[in-house]
C-alpha cells in the first residue's frame, strides 16, 4: 500500500508538467484512475508470488462423504485440518456412488481441479449390489488411467463386503483391489476399515458405516499411506 501511495504522490507531483491536459482537474482524475488500476492489479501480482496449494481429490462413496456423522467430524475433514498448510482437499464423494458413476464423473473432476493426488474409494456399493467383479475391476483401472494421464498420483482404498452373495464373491471382491493395485502399480490400503469394522463400538447401527469415534483412525491410516506419495 505504501508503494501505491508513493506512486500516486509522484503522479500528483508531476501535474504541473502534464501540459497535454486541458486543465489541472483532468490531470488529477488521471492520477485517480491510475491509482485504481494499481489497486486492482496488485492483488493479482501478489497471488502469483504465492501459488495455490496443490489439490488432493477424494472420489468415494458414503464412507468418505461423512454418512451418519457431522461432516466436520469425518475423516476427510480431519485430513484437511492435518494438511491445511500444504494441500487443499476436494471431496467429491457421494453417498451411494459406484465405480460406474465415479468413472463418468472423473474426467470433469480432473479437468476442473487438476489434482496432484487422487484418493480412490469406490466399489463397496457395487459389491453390495452384486455387480460383476470384472466390471468393478475395469472401472477402477479406467479411473486410474484417467488420473495418471492427467498427471495425478493415485492411492486406492480397498474394501470388504458382507457375504450377502456368498463368501466366494465377497473374497473375490476384496482381492480385486489388490489385483488392480498390482497391475497398475499404485499405492493401496487393502482394507480401509481394518480393525474397525470388527468393533461394534466403532460402527454405526447398520454395521456398514464407521461412526464418529472411528474417523480419527481412518484419517491417520490414509495420511500414513499418502505421506510417501507427497
């Protein structure tokens, strides 16, 4: 601000030499306009000296959308507080989302946010609905490909499902994440709710969603997996 005032005063000091103006009033108006322009441009110049924080895009379902708990208590919100000095988190998670929905949303999200990191937490709703495992695997791989093509690093979050469609399907579903991570060479948390889902006191009444008490543990698990990727 002091610099702007100095420039304005310099402009005023030069008024007697501005013979091209019809009168002193016109010259004074010109200095006012110059000051306004400087005030408009300076924030833009300052912003260029402080680049925006890189984005972390989280694309998930209700487990990442804070289902059943206050949003500010969710693991994603806790992660943002932990990383607020270095990263900005974009939470694009939607309760009920599937890998097909995530795949359709991915191109626009990548274009809009240009994330440095993508945390992919999808597939549980596919498994709970008995979707073909081959489709789930293909969708996950396509999302990883899109993220990598945009220059993002990926962390894949694996899940388990109840044996509603038999233990064979449930186990094959769980192994899908390991298969995808190995094939695409991306970081993996094999089971996001490991040592959480087995404790009723950490789960909501539906036994599918972690409660508020579990969020700090999930946040720390994801943070530990992200650190080598920073």
